[in-house]
């Protein structure tokens, strides 16, 4: 994926605004939607643990051969009831070709910084394992679509989320993604590569306070029909 860091394609769904030097009126379209091409794997049906499946998807995206989810789960020291975000990060560092992942944690009122890092990672071509619903579920962010509005804001219209429990490229509107990945009153959590998110602070300072939710969405849920 060849795309400027400053245009911030993100996968997940909140995006940031950037002031453009070009003069334009009205709303313009974005590039075609972005998909990193992370191979999808459902979680082991004998387990409630989504962590090993998420790590396996990242491993396959890094070009390494398939291994069993039980091998990953054994390394993580988990059970059928799941594992900690730190165990997921440790497993990514052990089983993939990405060795610098960390647990990115932020308060729900700090979501601009959190999502700026998520956006920057996807823009760098590196997946993110998102922790949803206050730590209850995990999966891999695989891409989405954004647009530029009349105020020169780049906004995510929707996000593609590889949900190990349900389906590949599950479709989230921007606002519902924020509510899922950064629920009110709970921490925002994700597993990200420190090198892939390295430019996030510059991005955020460029966008200033103009990080906004995309997608409209009306009333929650995944919001609207799937894109064609």
C-alpha cells in the first residue's frame, strides 16, 4: 500500500483533519477503500479465546507459515476463557515477524491520541489487534474507507474488522467503531507495533483538535448497508 502518512488511512474509524493547501469546495471522494489483505482465520470452535486467532492472522500477514491456534494459546498461557492484552502482545512478538508490539492503552476521553496511533499503523501497512467492548473481545483491523468533507477533514466512513468469532471484514461505521474500541467509561486498548505508530504524535499535532468521528451511523449498530 503506497499512501502518504499525512493522509492517514486508518482502520479503525475515527480520523483526523488536515488543512490542505489546495482550494476546493464541497465534499470530495476518497481513494477506494483500503484493505491490508490480512488473511482471515476464525477462532478455534472449541475455545472462547479470540487471542490466538488474532495472532495467527497477524503471523500469516507477515508471510510466515500457518501454525495451530493451540500452539499459540499454549504459549500465551490462557484458557478457554481468554487471555490478557499483554499476553496477546507477547505472542505477536514471538510468533510473527513483528517484534515491537505493545499494549496501547488510553482513557476513553483520550481517544484522539489513541486513534491517531491506530490510523498511523494502518497507514504504515501494519495491522492492529483491537480490544473491543471493554476487554471482552479481540480481532484484527484490516482497513476501511474515508472521505474529505468541506472542512478538509478526513473521516472514516466505515472500518473492516476481522472478527474471529463471526466473519472477515465485519463492517463498522466510524462512530460505532469508536463506541466498540473506546467505550465510554472503559479504557481504549489495542496491540500495535511501536515502529508502525512512530509518526502518530506529528500526525496529531498536524490535525490538532480536529479528530472527528466518521460515518454518521445513527443509533449505533454496524450502521447501514454494506458497501458494494
